[in-house]
């Protein structure tokens, strides 16, 4: 018995279109600061040190307030910038809070709120999907 492949073509076409739309809609994670912050870029090591509480100021001396994204970007962000899993980061911060005055980054529930907070305070830094950028913030690092 021979199978008719032409019956499957419309179905295959729909599947391919859905997959390509999913790939095209994927936004890359970016690290942002206020457009009023004089910093134009940060290195991965700077971001790592900020998010692990090892430094408390931007390179120009302005105090820094890191914001943590509480959705799926978190795992990708910490894996890339700190080479740590989420559980390793939680363990790191548990030890830091116990042994020093350091506090973990402020947990913020979504990209829109991070953008709003960063836009209005030049001391804040956050990471979001690039599709949420507006004129009040600027990208200082693109997470690969």
C-alpha cells in the first residue's frame, strides 16, 4: 500500500509556519539602565559582580540597585552572566545574607514593571526581553 504524501503537505506547512513564527518572535534578553544613567555599556564581569553583590556602584561611582526578573529569563541570565544555576544563585545569596550585610537583587514580577522602575531611577539595572525596550531606557549588555 502506498501512502499519499500530498495529504500531509497542508499539515506540514502549518507546522512549519508555527515553528518559524515561534523562532522569529523569540526576543533576546538584554540588560538595561535608565537613559539618564551615564553608563553606555557594561561587561559581563561587571554585571556578574553587581548581581552577586560583590560591587555596589556602577563603574562611574553611582550606587547600583539590581532588579531580578522573576520569570523564565532568570535561568538564562544567571547561566550566561554568572555561570550558575538558579539554585546555585539562591545558595550564594543565602550564604551572603547570613555572613554579610548584602541583600539579593529586588525581585520584580515582569518586564514592564522593570522597565518602569529602571526608567525612573538611574541607580537601577535590570534584565528584560528586548521587545519591552522603550525610549526611557538603554541597553548596556546583550545576553547571548
